[in-house]
C-alpha cells in the first residue's frame, strides 16, 4: 500500500489554490464579507442586513450602508467593529473601516 498523507482541512488548502488560480483577492474579499456580517450581527444587530462589504483596498474595508441612518450607526460602532475584524484571521492587515452610503440604483440598494 502507498503512504498516506496526513489529513488537511479544506480551509487550509483554499489560500494556495486561490493564489494558484489568481483568485487571492476574491477569497480575501469573501472572507472579509462573511466575517464582517457575523461581527455586525453580534455587535450592531440593529443594522445587520442593511450593510455589506463592497471591497477591500489594502488595509481598508469599504462598507456600503443602505441608508444614512445605517451609516451613522455603523460609524458609531467602527472602533468596536474594527477591533473585532482586525483580530480575526479574515481581517489580518485591516486598519480602517470606511462607511459609504449606497446610491439609488446601485446593486444592493433598496431604492429604485
């Protein structure tokens, strides 16, 4: 029989696979989005579902809020959200959260 390789978690394989396929930035964005959504649901539940990460620019996560009141609430929680995000594996290197308000007609906005 052949030699068995040790078992590896699929999550440990994804970064190398993404890098090999040129999808490293997309994987980072996906992880940041999922982690941010979870953190917002825990720490600012009143705006959960009314905001989302749109991109990661270096050490800055750009979050789109669906309404000005949502943006204001997020800005009040930025220090707490940033600390939680930066302390997670998906938030490695994140130093800033920038909140923007969705424009009418943009993907994810509720206005038409």
